[in-house]
């Protein structure tokens, strides 16, 4: 009985080994499916790749010392996205005499004669609110602290925030998003 099992095992093994041979001819190519419709690009479409927007506004008693910016419908922000706000802190010149913006990641605190002033923000996936907080009466602020302040809002999709990214540096963030200075949308709020 053992000899028959060994003989049948050898026969089955030989059969499977002998099934290999030269490859047959290539099959026919399949047909291409219909192309899908192209999505809208730029300002007409929805941006899911990240966005950088500059807003300019003034803090007043009438707006409760806050600047409110609602994201336009062309910019979709998800709950998992990260929204960073930078304040235009100063402008200097490089060695060629060109203007160079100095941006600071918020919140930012200033020590004034009146006390401590903090520029802060919060956001939802619909809007950003930038506001002043202090331990003194905000109506005593100088126009340089309240009027025509410029903020840069960077929207980072959750997928793009993995790995090392220096979020304190707006240039690193813009480079990471593949956005140049020319592509930054400028908005002046009333």
C-alpha cells in the first residue's frame, strides 16, 4: 500500500511539473472606458489641496475688537483640517532694497504701557475669528495696534500635516502646500 501511495505521489508531482512550458501568445487588449467629466479648476472649483488667504481689517469697538472672515464656497475646509493664522508683524528690506514681510504665528502677545495685549484667533470649518484680548481697556489702543492689520490664513488639509513641518514659518507652510506669493488671495474686510 505504501508503494502505491509513493507511486501516485510521484505521478501527481510529475504531472504538475510537466504543466510548465513556454508562455502562450499575448491576449487582446481591452477597450478603454469613457473618460469622466473634468472638474472645475481655480476660483470656480472647490480647493481641497490647501489655501493661503491674506485678510486686512480693523479692530474697533463696533466689531467688539474682532475680525471675522467666512470662508468662500470655493474653499472647502474639513473638520480635520488645520487652520493657522499669521500676523504681519513688520516689513523690512533685503540687501537689494526689496520689501520683506515678517510674519508671526498667532497667538502673539505685546507688552504695552497699558498692560498685556494678545492677538488671538479661533476657527471652525466655516470661518475664522481674529480677536484682541487684554488686561486693560482696548479703547486706549493706538491706531497702529488696531487699524488695517493684515493676517495670513493658511488652511492645511489633514493629509498634509503628517511628518515634520515648521508651522511657525509661513514660508515653510506655503512651500509645503506648493503655493507661491502670487497665488495668495488678498481680501480687505470692511
